[in-house]
């Protein structure tokens, strides 16, 4: 077991051994002796490029070594049975069909249900062919699993893990964008819909690299991506504020609506505009006059701009059009500058860009909160920290900081102590080990120990 663990987790492999051994034992306890396939899918931290993906802009996420581990064994029929090492996630089973009944809102089975339904629809094509199901066990408990509700894409990791197993057992070897499409449609089944970033990085992560992703699909549906090596002498430190936002849906959707309003308004002066991405080369002072500070969907409809159906948005919802668009416009530029800085090995500039991205997220996109501000302030005031910003959707969750390797321990301790003293919340802090994307790690046949 140790050799594939070393491949997946490098120097941290031995720490993972007890987790894997326990999962194999639990699997056998549940389903009996026989072969086991081990799949994993990582969480992610977004280095820079926040709320740009659904505007067809640029992002630069990194895959974490914190992941969802899925042990599975193919079945002779189309049943999926899943259990979890954490007893609070109850076992469930369902048949893979083109219409799979959804479970209660928020139930963990919905991610697998969504993936299975979508794959059945894609593969069946009226052929009546039944897909192969599997018996599975999920191991994603702390400290190895992706922290939940922390803006590190734990649900996308679960979705991608289930999709990877199903694809494997059914001989489906799709191009990356099809796999990503399957997974993001699956989350739509669950009731959430972000952009494409989270599934892309869960699939395409690469050890020691960030993924540059241009979120605008080409005519043939493909995306422009490349891996950018992370600076060697530095670490990405992740600090979880412990604050979970309770109303992400509505706040998130208001941002989506404001961006759509902006691109709708910019279509008259700049006719090529379908998303905010399209005005990236136009100086801000030429764009700004066309964007009111506030507008409502009702007001937009009166001038012929329809936003489409966005849950939680009514004709009267006030949308902060100008500032939201300014964030997206400037963030796209920062991602491109960040790529250049990384290629040139200019870590100072990269750190500065993280700080600027944070200020824009806080002031223009208004997705920060007091606890995140404390963390960013504590981090930026610490020696050895080049820059820090909130990461993920916002309103809580995590902060990511670029830190000199030698300073990681001291910074972690200092921030932990000061944050707890100031807020009463004990933050979890860890250095990210940028890892590979989802895949099959190993196949243990029934005879192996
Ligand atoms: C959430 C969404 C992503 C992205 C981020 C913000 O994580 O799932 O697609 O929009 O927010 O950058």
C-alpha cells in the first residue's frame, strides 16, 4: 500500500497509512472479502480569480491533499450502495436510472444520485443499456478529508470521486470537459450551481502546481488550461475562519445577477459582450459610465435586458452593478498578472496581487466578513507572509496566504493564538500540499492483505 500512497501524498504518505488500512477493513466488514478499487478526489484552494468563473474569466486553483477517498467494488447489477466511515452519514442505496428520485435536501446521497442519473442519461441514448453499479465506502473524515463548509469544495470532491468510480466501472473515458460537465450537472441536481472551477481542479490538479483555467469554452467545448509551477521556497498556508455562511445561495445569486446585469448593459456600447470577460481589454474608465451603481431586474427589464431565472432574485432585488463588475474586471487582470509573475519567479508581485484581490473582494464584491478580515490582517502583519486573501465563495470559510517555508510554523502558531484570543474561535491552519487530481489509486485484489 505504501508505494501508491507515496505517489499520492509524497512525504505525508505514512500519516495516511492508518486511514487507508482502516477504510479497507471497514469495507470488508461491510461488504465481505474480495477485490477493492481505491479512488480519490481532492478538495481545492483557489489561489486567485474569485467569482470570475461564471463570467467566463480566469481562475487559478490548486488541488489539496485533503480529499475524499472512495473504496468500491463493481456489482453485477445497476445498484449503488454507499456507506461512510462517519456514522452521521447513513448508508443508502439506489438503482442507476435516467430518473433517480432525489433524497432530502442536503442529504449526502444526492451527489452520487446526481452523477449516476446524469451518466445514465448520457450513456443510455435510448439504448436501454444498464449501467454497472458498485458497493462503496467513503472515507473523508478530519484531518484527511476536505473540511466541510469551509469553501474548499468538499462536495465537488465527493461528486468527482463518485463520477470517477462510475466512469471506471462502465468503461467511460471522457475528455476532461465532459467529465467536468457531468459533475457540474450533477450538482445542479443537488440544487447548487457554481461555475466550472471546482470540478476542473478536482479532475486536473497536479502535484506542486496551480491550474490556470480560462473558463470560456471554445467552439468545440474545450477549455484552455495549463499548469503553473508553484514557487518552491514558499507554501500556501490555509487558515479556516470557522465561520460558515448560512445564506450563500441568495448572496451568491445576487452577485451572479449583478454580473449578468453588467454584461447586458455593456452590450449596447460594446456589442461583442456576452459575459463580463468580453470587456477585459477595455479601460475601466470607458466601461464605468455605462454601469449604474444600483439597478433592479425590473428596471433592467424595462430597458429590454432580461437576466433569466436566478433563484432568490425578484424584479425588486437591488443589484450593485458597478462595483460587482469592477471586481470581476480587475480580478481577471490580476489572474493574468499572477501567471506572469509566477512564470518569472516574481513572488513579491504574486503576494501583492493576493492582497489586491482580497481588497477587491472585500470592497467591490463585498464577500468578506469581520473574522476573515482579522485573519487577513494577522497574516499580512506576520513576517514571512507575502500576501493573503479570502478564498472560495466568501462570507466566511478560509484565507490563503503565500508564506516563506521557514516562516510557516511561526506564522501558523501566531495566527492561531491571536485569532483565538480575539474571536474565541480556534482556527484550523494547514500548509497545502498541492496534489494530483482525481483518479484510481490502486486495485487490491481479494487475496492481498
Ligand atoms: C464557489 C463556486 C465556484 C466559484 C467560487 C467563487 O466555490 O462553486 O464555481 O464561483 O464560488 O470564485
